[in-house]
């Protein structure tokens, strides 16, 4: 799309002016710059406080991070595409005697992870086993589950009344309270507070525009040529941003991409999408 060329030109400009890390192309762990206090903007999801942002604050208690929607378009919208809603499947063989057992184990796991049921929550108590080691590690949630739990936490925090929260939410409430009373003294509490109370808050903005994908699968030509096309894209875009190729290189890239298999893949995706 023409918009991609515009974006590449802007990234090239930002790189040349020093706004983008000069070593980003070869840096193995870009998050190390955040921990070292050398980054002012980090494009990450709401749960980033649990990762490198915590290291940043731990290393420099004066570090302040605030969640914002960025970048916004000319209409003030934050545009994003949705991800594949299904990444894992649980299956049983044909003729399996107790297929309902899978659903039962999933229910216990979900109730335990979310601390919704005391019996499930304490099933591994004292055994030093994390929920990630349960038989089926499969999270079943609605798309806006995290934001909904945030709203309940936010309401309870404003009222200073956690009585209507479940055990998991009460845990977050206590973290928010602990961090509010002694800011940045407990990094786990800080992370909970920043992610669950503040980071998730921006997801309720009317300025978020989710572009829904029509197809998440893989076509026959994608299986054969997608890795080649991705390599071509990554190498071309990188050279444009670094200034090793002119911005107009994008035009010849598009021509080559289409020729190598892009047009065929596009046609296949359209046919698959139209079947639904």
C-alpha cells in the first residue's frame, strides 16, 4: 500500500535524526536499553510493566512511565489489526471414552488460574507447582476480558471497597494499594498497579480502531513462498530505514513481491475469505 512507503520514509527520517536506536538492526535485546534508562518511548502492550519497565524503575526509581495511545492518525485514531484469536487446540482421538474429561480439566484450570474456586486454586498448594505446569495450558477468554476486569478493579479502587472483587482481582487491588502507599518500593506491586489499573485503562478509548483480519490461515503458495517474501520485505525495509537504499526502492520491491508470489497469494487469500 502507498501508506507503507510514507511510513518507511518517516522511519528513515527518524533514524537519521537519532530518534531511533542506531544499533537496532543488530541489537539482540532492545529491551536492555529500557532497563538502562536510555529509552524514552517503548511501543508495547499493556502488560509491559511486568517486563522491562520494571527493570527500568528498579534501576532508577526516578523513572516515570505513562501509558498512551500512539501513534494516532490524522483523525486522532489509533489503528491496529486483530491477532489470530485461536493459537492452540485440544483434541481427543476418535472413540475416546471420556471426551468430557478435557472440558472438566479446562474448567478446573481456568477456575484455579483466575482464583474463582477455592478447591481449584489450592489443588497444587504446597507442591511448588505453577499453573503454567498444569496438564492443559490453554487460556479461554473473551477478547475484552482483561479490560472488563480492569473496570471492576478501577471501580473498586475509586470506591476504596474491594468487597465485590474475586480473589484474583483482590490481589491486584492490594498491589495497587501497596504501591499507592509506598510508590515503587515493591516492584511486583508497581507492575500490577501500572498494568492492571493504568495500562489497561487506555483500551477503553473511543480512539481505538481495530481493523479485522479476514483470514488467518495459510494458503498453498504461502507454504511454499511466504518465508522468501518475508525475507525480501525485511531486508528491503531495513535498508530503506538505514538509508542504504532510497525510499523509491519500495516501488521496485512491490513489483518483485508481486512477481515472486505475492499476487498469487493475494488471489488465494481472497478466494478463501470469500468462502466464509
